[in-house]
């Protein structure tokens, strides 16, 4: 067994790569590492998304926690950021989310939050991995010392009440379409927005265990664009399966990417004098247009590795309050400790309401450079071999030389899927597509 953790927890096909046995072991090791300084029986909450395998993994995870003397509190189907908030609000020792985010239903994942609601550092993840991979001996209490498994399905109310308090005023008068991806926001997003005065049209909000992210949500915007135009809405918001990110659509049905949301909210905070050091944090995969927009706005741009936890690390290091990814993981550090789709939707809508302008007008703050991302299908255990394969390295250098003066090439093994992402930016979309597909083919032939 190789490295367990990727950029966002442990991921894999449920019951094949991510088995109940592995979930049990993660429950044991996670409980020991995250609560080793607790002077009481550790309490760890577990939330999940709507996919069929989540309950199986939830039970295994809870059993692992209880087997080492911990108490597992099941909070049901809730967004990932709700778990992060509940952990710190109710002062639990740690939190777990069972979700594969935007991935298809056959996948699932397990990610941890510490007692402060933050995702784990590489060092802590390695400590958990070490226990599992080296089969280290763990406590095996008996009798009254065995842990418990309980439920608190009402815990999410704390998150529901909190979100509206993060902006000043209400959102009365706005009409919004939300696509819940048949995921974790299906049960709460509409309620929160209606309570804030929004006229809400909710779609893809009837999960059945198999339809999460299926042709909907932040990875498939067709339904949302159509609904925004049909309902003459002010904006549309598409969540992913665990609701830790969102993308937006303006009143004309045009995409407003995560980068554009960062630019819009960054400008708003800067103009209000609430953007420390006039700085926002993005990633190496962010569009070149964001860099240009920040230059024009007098905003500094710090680029982190891909993954919202790396964005967060840079934000904490520099004392920044806004950061995120092109994919829609946006962190408002003053109000949350992780990417939060609903929080982002509320803040974007708040900017819209206060400005009195159309979202299409606000989005003009950033011009998007042509960009193509192609996924090369490569087994997880070979995703990093491209750095040592001579033919692959030669192909990469050829393409980089071609775009050296008027674009860029980024190669990134996915931390959550068995793919290597090939991203190229430049001036001619047909040329970008041709070169990206060609490079992806080389990866698949040499490494697949």
C-alpha cells in the first residue's frame, strides 16, 4: 500500500480502493493522532455526503474511533464546511467528512479537520499514515472503556444560523438559481438563502444515493445556465457534491469562474479597506487573467500549490483573508476555515446587492485568457513518474518552449483522481487544445 493522503484527504473507488477496512483503520489512527493530548474521552464528529457508499464508510469510521476509546458523533448529511464550523463552535476534538467532492458516485473520500476546524498539515497526515502502513499497535480498551457512537442530526443548525451573520444586511430582492448537485447542500442551501430574502429556484436537489454530481453541479453547468435564463434570475450558483466550492453564472448565463469570484470579492474588500496588505492568494493553476486583473486593481497576488489547504497555509502565513482556486474553492478566512460554497454564494450575492450592478458588469474586472486543461488517465502509482521518463520530459520541454513567450504550461498530478492534468494557456484555443491533447496522449502511452 502506497501513500494514502492526496491533496484533499484519502480518495478512491468505494469498496475497492477505499474499503470499509481502510476507513476503520483511518478512524483508529486519526482518533489517536488528533486527540493524543486530550485529557478526556475524545469526541469526533462525522459528516457525509449523499452518495450510497457514504453510510458504509461512516459506520466503519465510527467503529474505528470507538475501538480506541473515542466517541463518534454522527451529524448526518452536511456540507464539508459545516463540519469544520461545528467542530470549533461546539468544541469537539476533531471532525471527519466522508465525501469525494465533485467526483462521480463510485468514488468516495475521507478528510479530517482538527479541533480548530482546519484541514490537516502534511506532517499530521504522515503521522496517521505511519500508524496504518506500519501496522503499529494501538490501544484496545474493553468494557466501559470502549467508545460510543451517537447521533446529533440537529448540529447543522449552528451552521445554518451562522452563514447569514457573515455579511451586513440581507439579500432581499435578488433572484437566484442554485444547483445543489444532488449533494450535501440539497437540504440546507435553499433554506439559508430564503431566510436572507432571496427568491430561490433550486434544482438538482433530490439525491437518491446514485445521482450526486451526475450531469449537474459545478462540473456540469448546462442545467444552471438554462434555469437562470428561463427564470430571468440575477445569478446562478452551482455547488459540488460536498458543497465546499461553487461556481457562478451571470444573468446572461455566462460562467463566472472561481478566479473571477476572487477578483470581484477582492476588489470589494480592497475598496472597503478590508483586504489586509491588499493581497489575495490563488494557485499555480489560476488563469493569467487573474494576475493581470490584480495588477490593474493594485492587489498583490500570492500563488500557492493546488489544493485549498495550501491556499489556506499561505493565507495564514501572510495574514490574508481571501484566497481560493479557479475551481471555486474560495476561503474567506475571517468567517471560515475551509472552502465554503454557500458562504461564497452569500458574499458574492452581497457584493451584487451593495453595488447595484449586474454580475456580468462586475465580472468584467477580469478578462480570462484562453486556457485548456486535459486529463491524462494514468494509474495512481505512476502519476509522478513523468518526472523520470525521458520521452515524457522531452515532450513537456518542447511544448513549454513553444509557449514560453506568450503563455505557460503547467503539469500537475491530481491529488484526488488517477489523472495527470495538462494545463496550457496562450492566445489560440485551437493550438492550445491540439498541444494539450498531444501531451496528454504521450502521458497515457508512456505511463498509462
